[in-house]
C-alpha cells in the first residue's frame, strides 16, 4: 500500500501528465499522447492501493481531480475530431480497396 502523502503526489503527477496531454493535443502533437496515457494508467493503478485520506488531503485531492477532469475533457474534445477524420479516411480506403477488388484492379 502507498501512504496518504504518496497519494497526493500521485494525483499531482496525474494532473501534470493530463495537463501535458492537453497542451500536446492543442499543439496537435498526437504521437506523444499514447505514452502519456500509459503513464496515467500506471498512476491510476497505484492509486487503487490508497489508504484513507484525512480531510485536508481529501480537499487537496478534490482540487486536483477537478483540474484533471477539465484537462481530460479538453483532450477528448481535441482528439475526437482527429479520430473521426482517421476513421473516415480508413473507411474511404476500405471502399477504394473493395471497388478495386470488385473490378479486378487489385489482387
């Protein structure tokens, strides 16, 4: 188990990582997001082992969670259009492939 002070540190790490993800998404640097997402998942796994927090620590965690949620929502808002474009492009390529196969243009 991790101690309560480590919990605050983990939430701080999570908040800064998600904030970094938001900054990268704003800059359209999509290639760096998966590594940061993996880092977030690792921190969340650590947080599953938490001990109860006192009221002061709980208040600090609540502020960090609000910040994390806001940044997470921004990342989702910025990434979703990119995923939609990627899915549309993949569907278009699949359709081209199907047409090519139907007319014997592709092997």
